[in-house]
């Protein structure tokens, strides 16, 4: 048997340390050998929660199944890990020392087969690995992170276009994982508003941010989905304090009404996530008379954000606006007069891509306008994720690309990072994929003119006013 024992002291509260470490999915962010980790039991983390962790041990990949066998908030947890080659018992204790927390980590390894005969040879490597892991945990909890930059490899891929587009697949997500910085921040007491929260990326984001402690207001369209959504969130995260607002966001009157309700509550907003969206293959007008792609994908996030501005302003920490766009926008150039498509030329994918291009440009314009107000605005695109929206709007695309699509959680990862990460609060006006700033133009011919850029917001406002004043 080999027993490792390490201690670290970190600049974080006892509660934060306990929550971060006991959710053993985070092991992939700080352990020297862990490649990935998933939680395989439903509900909030607690006694009996199980995790599967894949570790690289020398040239071998080892699958470990962990279970929390003792759980004493905020004092200690004990985990039992089992693999083909060894079992490990982790005893992790937490002690508050002033504003800091001391973490004592003891790991007892019991080897199977004849491996125990090699213990002496393995011991020094194991001790080095244990020390490195605890250094990683200290960095994660001390929240030492830097602003992400475009890597040389990504810049090269984007210059060649096709490799850049290939990164929209799950391979792009997986490629980015080893380069990530830990994200140990919690959002206790922070108010996050998410549109389109009952499905796909919006649901994955809502779950992750509820787990991070945020106070959520979720805007959904269909009142019939309300109870099911609340039940899902409670069973997965244990949270029963989530606010739901009903609004058909393709209707400007509904956008105005939901904004007015939020303004009346006077609860400042720390993060606004404009996620609701759909691709309309067939041309259609909303009951207010606006073309539906333009209404939902562009006019709606514009009006919602403009109306909620007073709640995002004047905060001690920057208010964050996150606009969910799409890689599809890379094919289109902003021309305001072409944003509202009409038959017989209407094409759903093109109308969608044009609206997402415009929202990307708008994110840059808002970032500049609201810099002095301490609001950061970023756009992100999720790559290609297998969500109900893709299944219903793009069935052929889905059946061809199914094996390379991301999960909703993988697609939502950058939204969650932009909402949570300390470093994401100091960047504005960028487009992100996989937590990395990306070029908004893969093709130079899609770069808009200064004139089109300058008139974009007024163009959208005129369309909104025309239906609201009617
Ligand atoms: N999945 C991808 O590969 C991908 C790629 C690029 C961009 N995106 C973008 O990611 C965002 C989320 O999409 P998703 O893939 O997660 O699709 P999804 O599963 O269909 O989710 C879209 C959400 O938007 C809501 N929504 C649609 N129309 C609405 C309306 N009129 N009023 C209020 N809410 C409405 C939907 O509500 P209902 O359930 O009531 O319809 C749903 O909650 C969208 O902006 C989409 O354009 C996705």
C-alpha cells in the first residue's frame, strides 16, 4: 500500500473549497493525471454520488469509478475509487484559517495483481504526481487564470477555413479541453437571466449555473413546459428557487412585457444570456407582422438587452451580456437591407445566418458603447451540437453529422464559461468558440462596410418601433 499525504492552504472560503472538491467532476481541472470526469448519479452531489474518471497513467488509460462514502459539509469527504489495477481511498479534510482554507488530502493506494510487488519503484513517481495534483488544486481554488488568447494552431486552422470549420464538431471541443484553465468560481447571489432555457444549450446552461449557485430567471415560451423544467432542475441540481418568466420572444410586445416585469422587480442582473433561437425553414410572419427569423434571432435580443440595460449597469462587478450566435454566420456579410428576407427568395438557413451575423456585429458595437458602463458583451457560437432545435430544423444535416456532433453540454460550455469565469469579466466585444476568441470572419468577402455597421442598430430599432407603435 502507498499512502500519499499533501496539504495546501488556499485563499478561498471553506464552503467554496468543499463544494468545488466534493463535485469530483472538477478533478479533470486540477489532477495531474485525470483526462475527464463525469457524474453518473442524478441529483446534487452528496453521500453516494458516483463519478467516472479517466486517467492517463504512463502509456495506459485507466478508468476509475469513485463513490463518495462519507460526506460531512464543510469539514470532510471520503471517496473510494476502484480500477482494474488499484483501489484508492481519498480522505479530504477542510479547515478554516482566517480568510483562508487548509486542505489536507490523503490517498491510500491498494494495488491488484502482481503490481504491489512494484510498489517501491512506483512510490517516488506517485509522490511527485500527488504533489503536482495538489499544486493544481491550489491554482484552481486560488483562481489564478489569465485572459485566453487565440492559439497559433487555431489561427492557422481559421486561415485555412476548412480546418477551422472542422472545429465546430466534437473534435474541436475535445481538442480544447487539455488547454483549459480551471473554472472554480461560484455565482452565489448573482442573478442570471437566460432565454430559451427549457431545451438544448439553454437547459444545459441553466443546470450548470444553478449548480454554481446563481439565482436564475429563465425565460421560456410555452407555459406548459414550466412545471417539467422546474422538476428537472430540482431533480438534477437540488434547486427549487428558480424563477420562470413566460414570453414568446418573437413578439416584441412580449419582449417588452417580460422586460418591464423584470425592471419592476428592480433586481440587478449580473449576466444576461440571449440564447433563444430557431431556424425557420419556411417563410412566415409573426402575429405582429415581422419576418420570424429576424424577429426572434435579432430584434428580440436587441430589444431585451436594450430594455434590461438599467439592471446591467452600475454594478460593482461588470454586468455580462452573452449573445449565442452560430458558425453559420461565417457565410454571410452584414447588409441591413438584406436582413429581412421575403419570398420567393426566402431561404431559412440564409435568414438565420444573416441574423446571427448581425447579432455578432451588434455585440461588438454594444461592447464599445457600454464599456464606460462596466458592461461586457461577448458573442459565442457553440459549434454543432445535437439539440432538439437541430433535430427538428436540420434533420438531414443531423443524420449526416450525427457521429461528430457535440452534446448540449459541450455546446453550452463556452456560454457557462463566459457567465462564470473571473477572466471572462474583463474581455468584451469578442466572439468565442471553445473558450477561445475567434475571428468573426473566415472569409474576407464577408466583412461588412463601415456604413452598414453604423446603421445596423438604427435599422433594427426602426423595425421594432414599427410593430410596437402599430
Ligand atoms: N445546436 C447547435 O448546433 C447550434 C449551433 C449554432 C447556434 N445555435 C444557437 O443556440 C441557441 C440554442 O439553440 P439549441 O440548439 O439549444 O436549440 P433548441 O433546443 O431548440 O433550444 C432553443 C430554445 O429557444 C426557445 N425558443 C424558440 N423560439 C422561441 C420563442 N419564440 N420565444 C421564446 N423562446 C423560444 C425554445 O423554446 P421552445 O422549446 O418552446 O421552442 C428553446 O428553449 C439558438 O440561438 C441557436 O440558434 C445552436
